[in-house]
C-alpha cells in the first residue's frame, strides 16, 4: 500500500510523511498531490493572522478545542518564520498547543515560511490539501504574524480572522489598510486588559471609512483566549461568515481564484527550479555576470535568450 492509500484510510503517519515530502519537494511530492487532488474540496479553511504577541497560538488552541466539542475534526498548520541564515524555524506553536497533541481528532503541523514574504510557505496550500484529503472538517492556518505582509493568508483561507490586542501603543498602526482589508472577522484577544473598548471603537471607525465595504460588516469579538472566554461566540461569527459567503456565491469565487493563484505558483516554482538547474548550478550565471561586467552583453539580452531556450 502506498503513502496516498494509507493517508486516505486515516493513517496519521502517512499524512505526516506526505506533508514532509511536499514541504521538502521530494521527487514523489508531485505524484502524491496528483493522487490526493480528487479527494480535496471538503474542508473549511480558517486563516488566523495578526501582529506578534497577539496570542494567536493560544486562540487557535481554544478554537480547535471548541470545534472538537462540536464533534468536528481539526487540522492545524502553524506557519513560523524561517531563519535566513540556517533555514530553520522556531516552531514554538506546538508548545502552546500541548493540550491538543493527544487528541486523535486533531493534527498539528508546523511549517517554516521558507522565505515567502507573504507570511505563508508556498507549500502551505498543498499541506492544506493533504489534510483536506485526510478528512479534516476544519483546517486552521495560523500565520507568522509580521504585519502587512500577512495578506497572503487571503489566498489560502475561506474565512480570515485578524487578531489584535489592546495596549500595543499606536493601535491604529496594527490595523493599517493591508491588514484591515483582509479581515472577515476581527478578534480582540486579551480583552481584559485596559484599552480593549478603545480598540473596538478604532476598528469600527476604520470600517466606517472603508470605501470597499460590502453588505458584510466584519464583526468584532472580544475574547480572553487563555481563559476560554468568548470562544463559542467567536465560532458563531465564523459560521455566520461561512453561511454568508456560501449563500452569496463568494466562497465559490474565492476558491476559483485560489485555484488560479495555485497554478501560477506551481508554474513559477517549476520555472525557478529549471533556472536553478540549467543556469545557476551549471555555472552559466557566473559566466553571464562576467560578460555583463565587461559590457560584452546585457541582462535583458541574456534573459531573452534564456526564455527562447526554455520555450523550445
């Protein structure tokens, strides 16, 4: 029995191996994804983003437990920053989700951003598909938390939740246009701290000024994640948004756009691999650079030649 068959039969080790193959671009990764693809499209993807220190991991833990109380199975992808020096990631989210590790209905996977500026690893979408094919009802993607570069979450999630906390100094800076526009829901965590009501007012003011506002106004929910306060209400808001985008046809539109983005991403990834193997690893790039420096040719001419070579 191969890894895909085992995964589809509920083997957690097979799921883990499949995501490892996807993340590290092993030779069998494309074949795995090709076989899994017909079994995808059933899970609902919730993206959780926000600035560092907002308590996203604790909130994710509580949300997952509440979904489990409702009888739903949960997959969690916790995306952490990758070191530009070693390629390693902190992967600290599992420490804050220890209570879920013994639950067979929850599968947690930490992934590094692998240099992706949007806060998501390019392989996150494929990991989501693997968990979807495995049979998870809800897949939570918790992103790295680096400010405005978080907008990539929109490409991966059906519903995007922006998590903020009071007392960050200039609160408005935490919800600049980039973050504000991606939020389907706003969650004020640590709302027992001073300034929570002020932050709610500021978000409401910015929503009032939003010229792109549809007939869905993002709800703002105050929670205290480490005490479990406000979590059922929060999931109620997620369900309301799910019902809204399903009824209006927005969910289908988002998933169509996601499919386009994923295809372009795969094309770009394959082109990058081709260039690395044919141009960089062979030493041709060094030769070209030497020619540039001696003004024997220029980058534009060389790129044109390489493109014609690729398209043959």
